[in-house]
C-alpha cells in the first residue's frame, strides 16, 4: 500500500501535468500579445517620432483613413517639395503633401493627395511639425481603442489575466509535489 502511494507521488513529480503547461503557455501568449500591441505606439516615441492617427481621406490612396503616421521632427528648411508633412492648423494636426516651398515668405503650400485643389491656408514655418517617415494602415483603430480609458482598462485586465495564468501554473506545480 505504501509502495503504491510512493509510486503515484513519483509519477506526479516526473510529469508535472498538462494543466500547468497549458496555463504557462496561455500566460506567455497573453503577455506577449500585450507587448506586441504596445510596441507600435510606444517604441517609436523613444526614437523621436510623434504618432498621429489619420481621420480624413485627404491623403488617400497613399495614406488611408485609420492609418497611423509616424512623424519625425524636421526643421522647415530641410523639408522639400513632395514630402508628406505634418503641421498644426486651427488646433488640429494635418497630414498633407508639400506642393510648394516659399522660402522668402517662410511658408508652405500644401495639398491632400485626394484633393483637387491646393489648401487655401498657407502654412507658416513655425506650424510645421515634421515629415511623415512611414505609416501603418488600420493601426489607427487599435490605437484609438488602446489610448481610451476603457481600452487601457481592458489592456490592464488582459495583462493581469496573463499574470494570473502564470500564478495558477505555479500553484498547480506546487500541488503536484
């Protein structure tokens, strides 16, 4: 009788069980997905990029609505005609192409790719933020959700569930010893 009990304990120690392994895998996948969701929004900021989501179709098809654009701060003197740039206008950030650079006046003439006419407002040098270096289509929807208070709460709960799976796996392994 004591021998059978000893054998069962030995089997439990060897295998560890499938449930702790599944919990470990789930915890890893959840935490990894949280990290992947946060990378496009946080990592570029460390390299000096500003991130904006595109809410109008003025730059389609080049930059579709719901894209995220990554803007590198650039001196107005370095911006060239043909560059896609970000600038402040009427309290908003606008992403349009530089059509003409007026050095003497210190202004840019801009136009959205989908627009037929150039923009009415001339953009002064001091309103310029920088040049769009790259964009990721459809990431704007994810970014909008994640940066809202509800999205942050969901993300925290989701990450906490991953940590709980790790704790559950540890508990299950302890019980098997």
